[in-house]
C-alpha cells in the first residue's frame, strides 16, 4: 500500500488546492468504523462497513485501507477493503486501478475491478482501454476488457470494435467483447447496427441481434424497420425480424401492426406475428383487440388470437373477460374461448373458471374443465366451492369423488 501513498497524497493536494479539502480527521474515520463493528448482527455489521466505504473522502482512503488490513475476521476485512477500493475507484479510478491490478487473482480482485474499470471507462475510455490490457492474464483481465468494450460501445461502437480488433488473439476474450459491443450497438443505434450485423455468421447469436435491431428500430420507426426486415436474404432471419418488428410496433399502434401482420406469409409467420401483436394490444385495450379479431380472422387463426388476448386479459380482469366469452354465440370459437379463459384464470380465480366451465357444450370437456378449477377452489374455499358444486347438475357420485379428492395443503 505504501507505494501508492504518493499518488493518494498528490490527489489530496489537488483536492485541497481546488477548495474541496475534507473536514473530517482520521480519528473520525476510525470512529465510524468502530460504530459499524459494534453492530451485533453480522448482516448489519457488514452493511455498516460497506456504508463507511461508500462515504469515504479521498484522504480517508488510506486510513480505511490500513484499518481493514488490521481486522481479524475475514468477512469484515474483505468487506471494508472492497468497499474502500470501490470508493477509491469512484473518486480517482486511475490510481485505484494501479493499486488493485497486481492483487492476487480471486473474487475480490474481480469484483473490485468491475467497479473501478466501469468508473475509469466512463471518465476516460481511451485510458481505461490502455490500462486493462496490462492486467495479468486471468478472469479479472477478461472481465475488464469486456466492461471497457461495452461502455465504449455506448458512445462509439465502431471505435470499440476497432480496439477489440487490436487485442492479441491469445488469452483475450475477443469474441465475448465483440458480442458486448454489438448488443449495445443494436440498442443504441439499430439503424446503424443493421448493416454491420449482416456480416455476422448465422446462428443463435445473430438471431438475437436481428431480434434486437428489429424491436428497437420498430419502436421509433416501424416503417423503416419493416423495409429492412424484408431485405434480409435468409428466410428464417427475415421471419424472425418481421415478427419482432410487429411485436414492438404494436406497443405504439397495435391496430396498424395487426393489419400488417394479417398480410404476412407463410401462415406460420402470420400466426406468430398476429399473436405477438394482439398480446401487446391486449395489454392496452383487450376488447378492441377482440373486436378486431372477430372482423378480420376466422377458423384456427381466430381461435389462436383470441387465446392470446384472453391469456393477458382474464387473469387481471376475470369478470370482464368472462362476460365477453359468455356473450359469444355457440360454436367452436366459444368452446375454444372457454378453454383459453380457464387455462388463463384457474390459478388465480378458480371460482370464475369453474362457473364458466359449466357452460361448456361438450359434456366430457365440461367435467374436465370444472375439475381443473375445483382442485384449487376446494383447497382455498371449501365451503364456497362445496356450496356451488351442490347446486350443479353433476351426479352425486361425481360430486362425492371431487370432494373426496380434496388436496392437502402440504401435498
């Protein structure tokens, strides 16, 4: 620690020269540490030591670090030491980095450098980038490189990629650092990133990039994002991008997004995009979403999209959603809607689910759906469920079987 004392004293001199000299004495720092150590509960004691570290001024860093070295309990020593150096990183990251870079490799070094390098890069990313490459090989260096790459990408993704490209191929996390840059880039400037990711090899990672470009771009300019998605040569990537565009678009204009999704092909993409759009629409105005479905969808598509809306609407508003299902005319859609409603609501309001299940047209489905809801209803409210069940037209034998199968709370 003594070899870093000179840099600390120099920084103290600077703080004094610019009128920010500390008013607390070393004894006050020691008193704050003693108060923290006096906490009887270990969790409170460690939390208090962390708080001491967070409030240190630059001249107090050396005092706290020396005090930490003298603590006998490992957990207290490590907590105060880490909090002290993390605070140093906030106040003077270059000096703190120099002090920590040659620590033994281990969890403390990794955790402290995470914080210091982040502060360093936010202040001077070029200096931080130059510094981290001189760390000894190991986990701490790898993590530090990725942190710098990620932070640099927020202001200049191209420069960050160029820097990563200069790193030696052996021992440095080049692929992971590149991924960090791209993921920041696609969120910060999806239009710019869209052309860059075209050169990335196909696979799960590129799919994730495509989805993020599509989603973020569509949130600000769905028309441009749609044009880009349609230019993708790879069919699976194109469909992935279009589905993501539709989902994000629906947050701002669900009707327009659903109208566009209805025109998509193949059928699988159309169903996927419509379900995404209508799920987002359901979170805004479920009744209008369902009205749109009734006018524009039919057959299996109608059933799938109604289910997507009810999955969102029924758990949070079971009465309103249930009334909508009840008002449907008899037929396949109503039966499908009852099933979807029950699946969505049975874990939250099994009474509502059981009452609507009773209206199922098919006797076998009616029994199965009521039983699904009764399992929880009988457990949570046996009197209410039993009273309701008694008034149904199910056979006495079936009612008794359901009651006898009442689950135990510890099962």
